[in-house]
C-alpha cells in the first residue's frame, strides 16, 4: 500500500488526536487490515502514526511542566509521577554500568523541586 504525503500527514494528525489504527482506517476510508499490514511491513508508516501520538503526549507533558513551574501543586505531583515512571532507554549495545541508574540523581524529586523553585516542605509527600 502506497501513501501520499497528504495521507501520511493525515495519519500523523489522527495519531496525535489519539485515534486507534482502526479509527484512522475508517476516517481515511482505508481497509483496516490493509492499513494494519502496511504499518507492520513499513516502519516509516508506523512511525508516522506513533509520532503523532507522541507529539500529543509531549504537548500535555509540556503543559504540565509549565503549570508545575508556576506553582500548581497537582501539576507538580503529576510531573514527579512522570519523572518516576520514565524509563531510561537502553542503548543498542550493552555497556557496562557500575549501577543500574548510573548518572541518574538518587533524589530525583529534590532535583525537580529545585528546578521549579520549591522545597520539600512545600510539597505533601
């Protein structure tokens, strides 16, 4: 299945709106199974869809960070949860590390709190 640039742009936009692959097929008037096969067989098509989904996630995270910096306690808690849940990508090659989180601050909450200018006493733990 060949896609025009217009179709790729639409697929990315629908991914950004968090539509499922099945919903994208319906909106784009494509055969659902053909779209799924195309995404399995053609990594750039799959990446186009995933890029859209990730762009939306990035925009939300950016908004949360901005609100956290402005003093929103709920946003600060959300940002701390995002930081804790973030995984460290593993490189393609195995590198020796002396600790599982080498280079990662032990007190990530303290580092984040320092970035947004709050103290531990100002946050409910």
